[in-house]
């Protein structure tokens, strides 16, 4: 049994968490709890809940295992999460993505790939339960290109048809928007060519950081190319208020406090029309931190294979170390 005071304390914590997700949890006497907010925000909250509950390693273990949730060594909170979004939905979403040809599905950073699995699974569960997305308005839908819509259609059709769920335009647009905001797994000539419109902004960011830090980073092509590949999808996420989570943020602020403050200040000055959260600043810090490490490192040569799921910035940081 739990006391009333404990329940109220827990509800206060939940209310704060839901507020961060732009949702409102209210307690109505004689009626119970009610969660108000858009369907899109509720789905984002469910994806974040699963991501925070299991993490990257936990999700990979769930996907690799053939056992059902009752046979796995999961704690009570894990099982509660999988009651909301059943494990077979998550596994089938990954099955659909894994079945798409490499020519169709773009190379995504592993974190974004796993989050796309969760986005698809949550969409299928919510849609099958009768909760639909509202149609995206105006240029939000038009800003997604034909190729991304084709990929989104293949993914949505695969999982929705399996669970006998009707498709609609809003579901396709939601997946296409996620893909447009996803980070690439690796750099490439085509990727860099597509992102050249951001080159003046990136060059100015590097120039100002160089002046502030007293280090010449302007000739670092690896820094420039990495920022180009990262910043284009990041700006799309920021402008369309898509969620950005950086699991390394606390460690980044602890280890690179000065660099974090410098980049945060410069970004706010250069992009006053964008609301750039600390999670995104943390990703930028990784790019600049790896560039500074390359300046300071010894001249000895090493041969190493870097396997990193957190994207280009983190991989470069590990490589420079």
C-alpha cells in the first residue's frame, strides 16, 4: 500500500515531466487523471519514455533476443513500459526497417535508427488504438522532399499493413520529418554537396570560436565537414521543434565547461532566431573538442577502428583521443 502523500509527491514529479514534453497532467476530483496535449506530443513523450527506460544497449538486447517480455530478466518498470508499447511492435518495426534496401533507407547514426524503430512502433500502437495525428499544416509537410516520403511510405506501409492499420497522410509526413531531422552515419561527397548552403554559417561559427579560444581552427576540414553534416538536420529539428536528446550532456558540461560556455554564447549570437537547447550545444562541443584534441595530440600515428553509435561528433572525439 502507498500513502496519499507519496502518491501526490509522485504526481508532482510526473506533472513536471509532462510539462517539459508540452503536455498537461491534471487531477480532477471524482474523475481521476487527465493528460491534455496534442497526439504528436504524446507520441514524442512515449518515445522518450522508452528511450530513457531502456537506453541504447537495452533496446539492442530486446531486439536481439527471441524471448518474449515475460521470459526476459526485466524489472517491474521495464515490464510496465512494454505494456504500453508491446515488445512485438518494437521488434516488428525493426524488422521492417532492416528489410528496406540499403539504397532506400539512408545511413543513420545508430541512435537515430533505434529512435526511428520506436517512432514506428509507437505510431502503430497509437493508431491501432484509435489515436490519429492531426494533418500537418502548410509548409511543414511541403518541406519534406519526395525521396524521404518514399522511404516513409515503405516503412509505414510495412508495419501498418501487418497490424491491419489504415494509413493516412499525417503518419507519412511524421516519419518523413523524422528522417529529414536524423543525423547521417558517415560523411560523403553527396552529403557535403547537399549541405553547402550552410557553409557560410559554419565558416563564421568556426571563425568566431577560433578567435574566442585563441586557436586557429579555420583550416580544419574535418571540423568543417563534420559540422556541415550535423548542422543541416539539426536546424531542421530546431525549426520544427522536433525533440533533441543528448545522453552525454552532463559529461560534456563537466569535461568541457569552458568550451560549452563559449560555443553556447556564440551560437546564441549567430542564430538569434533559433532556440538552441543545451543538448544541441553539447553535440557542437564534441565537434570543436575533437578539433582541439587534434591540435594538442602527439605526432605518433595509430591505426584504430572507431565504432560509435552517437554520431560523427562523438566518433571524431574518440578518434582524436
